[in-house]
């Protein structure tokens, strides 16, 4: 197995047949299932008609990054497909990724810089899908935008959390090139709160958008947790992605020649399984604490809901064992302080709680344990200590319905304010869409202002109420405005 994307391009004729199955419903519930409100029947029809360039225009009208969602989204739109009531749904996700891949291949994805500048400056902290979507929309609206990322490369979890076999990083690079050509500025290797304080950042910019994600991993505090060889999944995945990018990672976490146990049955767990296979693990065991989901839609999750059903990803097809109703009760070590096994019991439900069933304990050999049990919220220290931002009981940064925080000019989008969620929700929050009457017009994408009910609507108000245009701490090397050119409204060329 190599690290190339595992999915091959679909046969064009088969793809057209699939797009042609779209019924052009009177009430297309795929819109209900998609947080972005993608115009699915429209670009399905255009695909069926072999009008690829028009299809990407309709797709980009609602989705900044279809190359990401087409590869990584679990496709709630397909669960809402009307055709799915009595037969298999249209393979919407496959049509989507085929449209954008064709567009990149034919040079149809062009930069759309703003026609005029507003003179307002925005710092976006975090370069995952929410941060990038917010940055692109704000740049196209005419604001001067800088994206800060503490990692050494831009992309957030798209860069270091997603294995190459699910999405090669050329997908990220080509989109970043487009954004740079539009005017978005990127500042990698800068951690806000450490290298630059949050208060200093606020003083430099008219508005700040927090898009740092929900990065605090859920732990499993049981005996033996401090043994060597037990790691959070994201630490493991990040290292492999760095190696894939050509970096040298000293003492890299690797599954080569080891018995690997992955705790957690979600997408991150599957990413660890596929990575372990490629590194040469002896065995890979995946533990999930709950029941195995049913193969078909449960009665209590009717159409058009997105059901919880048993899914087999490419990583599962490649090998390994999946065990359900498995509660880990203890990590067992050897004399050197290294993990050697897990003590696991059968899960039973008592008063709605999942607890280990006494007398069912057994051991599973393990040289490497990866904890992939999800995330509990955003990192608190700097946001609480330096900005004074409150957090919700769920561990998310508190915000109002416009995604504004309690601090003027500071907004929160994506998983940082929503909690761990889907990539499609991150993009939807970062780049909200205008009303359908505007979204379905033929206006150039560069003309799409950040309308709607999310962070960027508030951020498009940004400095209009948070700061004045005479913010003293921004540098003013030159100006785009002249007496003959008032359209730039005092825009400043800033060192961001």
C-alpha cells in the first residue's frame, strides 16, 4: 500500500448516469441535509448535460472548497436524497468531487480578487476549513485579511490531520495558491497567545476571527494511562503527515512491527487504522465502546435524517479487526514501563450509562495504543487569560447568534464555537451564503459579499462598530487611495 489517494476517478459515462438519476425534485431535501445549501440538482443536471464549466460555477456558488468536502464529508445530502426513500440515493459526493477535479484540470478555477478595498483589516486565527473559508470570503469582500497558523504550514487539520491516502496535499496547495492570488496573506509558524498576544493582535486589526478548532482530545483516565506507547491519535497522524511532506521527525511514532490498538470507532480512528497498515503494523484492532450500528436505516432515524449505520471505509477494507461493546478498563505494562496489553471488558448499559460488565475481562496485546475518542472543545488558556472569553459547559468558546464573542470585534467560527463537527459545517460557518435570490444569480464569485447568519456577516460589519478607521497601531506604508480613486475608501497597505 502507498500513500496516494485510494479512490480512483469514476468513469465519465457512469458519472453522467448517476447525475441523471437526480429527479429535480419539487422540494429537494438534499438542501436540507447539506449545511452549505449546495445547489445539488442544478449541478447534477449540468453534469448530465456535460456542461462542466457551468457545473463548477454552481458548485462554487455555495461551496468554497468542494475538493475538500467531496473527499472528506460524510455526505449528509445523500441521506436526504428523495430518491433514497425507495432506492439507492444519487452518489452526490462523487459527482461533486468529479466536478471540481475536472475544473482544476481544465484551468476553470481562477482567482477572484476584490474589485475594491474597504480599508478594513481582519486577522483570522487558524487555517483549517473554517478559517480558510472565512478568509476567502472576507478577502473577496474587499477586506485585507491575514491568516495566522501556529503550525509550520498552512492548512490546519486539512494539512496535518488528514492522511494523504484520503486527500493528497496538492488539493490544499492549489487552493492556497488561488487565495494568495486573491490577496489573502498567510502567516505560518506564528502562535497567537505566545508569539503575539491576543491583545496585541486586536490592536493591530479592525477585527479578529477565531477559527482555532476544537483541538482538546478526549482522554481515557484509567490505570496505566501513563505507560509509554499510549498516544492521542492526532499526535500520531500529524507526525506521519510531516514525514509525508518530506520532514524528518526524530523518534517518530510508528506502527511498524507492532500490535496496534485504536480506541474509538470514528473517522479519526479509521485514519489511524489506514496509517498503521501502511507503516507495517503486525496487527490492528479497533475498539468501540457501543453497539455495532445496523446496516440499514433504523426506524427511529427516518428519511431525511442522517442515520447512524454501519460503515466500512477504505481503511477497514484493508484489514484489521473491529470490536464493539468493548470497554477498556486498564492498560497493562512491562518492566520497562511500556504498554504491553489492554484489559478490556464487555460493555453493558445500566440506567443509560455504558459500564464494563464484571467478569468479562480479557487482554488484547498492544505495543502502540492510539486514543481516537473525539475532542472536548477549544484550548482555553490564552483565550480565557488574555482575551477574557467565556466558554460554554461543552467546552466551546461562547458566542451569540452572529458568532460575535463578548469582546468587540472578536468573532468565533467553526469547531471553536460549535464543537467537534463535520468539515461541511466548518465551511458553512466560515463562509455563510447570501439569500438564494442572490446565490442563484450569475454574479462573479468575487462579488459575493459575506451575507447571512454567521461569523462573516458580523465580521463584514467588523471595524464599522469595533474600531475606527484611525486605529493607530496599524502601519500605513503607502495608500491605495488617491483623490481620483475614492473607491478604496482609505485602504491602507499594511504589514500584516
